[in-house]
């Protein structure tokens, strides 16, 4: 089992190096990609807002194509976990480097429908993955799932009203969880 974990970690490190990333420090969690106290209400409005942030930071180069890819992925299966967190995501050529844009709302009232299900979430974590990095994406989803499995941490992130503070909390937690 240890050799598999070591192999996975080696692959993770190689993929990050290939994409020019030192995950957290190179902009994966840049403070400008974090929005505390989102004002947008609906799923598409929030996703568009977060996509704008990704575009401004050079993570994606085609906002419309990325929006379409995210919405197509959302139509396949719900990305809501734990009834209060949504992890919409997409891979594509329009993604230049791995990136996460995240928004929160303390009252957990962001409407996030998926299929026949309706959810009100407090965290939306939009993930952009380069087309040639499926392994990187799978590892990142695993790390985020571990990070968000701690309810006290989730509550703290949702209550945080300051992007730099949110950045520090996320950076610390993701490093603990293996990023």
C-alpha cells in the first residue's frame, strides 16, 4: 500500500511540476480567486462570477467555453456534497493551469439546483483543470473532499468574511490534506 501512495504522490508532484505549479503558492488558491460573502444568488450567476475571477487571473482564456463545459458537467451529475458545498468543475483546452475559484455565503442560501434536486449551499468551489491533467484533477477532488469533510472547518470557512483570512485557512487545511 505504501508503494501505491508513494507512486500517487510522485505522479501528483510530476503533474504539478509539468503545469508549472507549486499548487498553493503558484496561484491555485490566489486570494483574488476567493470571494467571501457572495452577492450572487443563483447557480449560473455565481459560476459566471467565479469564472470571471479565473479569467482575470489567467487560469482560463475562454470564459464562455469554460462556462459551457461546467454546465455540461453539471447536467451529468450533481456536484453538491454534504448538502452545503458545491464543487462544479470542468477540464478543457481553455484551461491554462490548474485553478480554484471559491465563493461563500454565511447564510448558505446560494440556490444550486441539479437535475430534480434543489440545494442551498454556502460554499461553491469552481475547479478548472487543463485538458491533459486528469490525474491532477482526481487528486485535487480527493484533497478537497477530505478538507471539506470536517464540519467545523466548513463552518469556519463559510463564516469568514475576509478573502486573505479564507486564503490562509484553506492553504493550511489543503496542506494538511495532502496538497
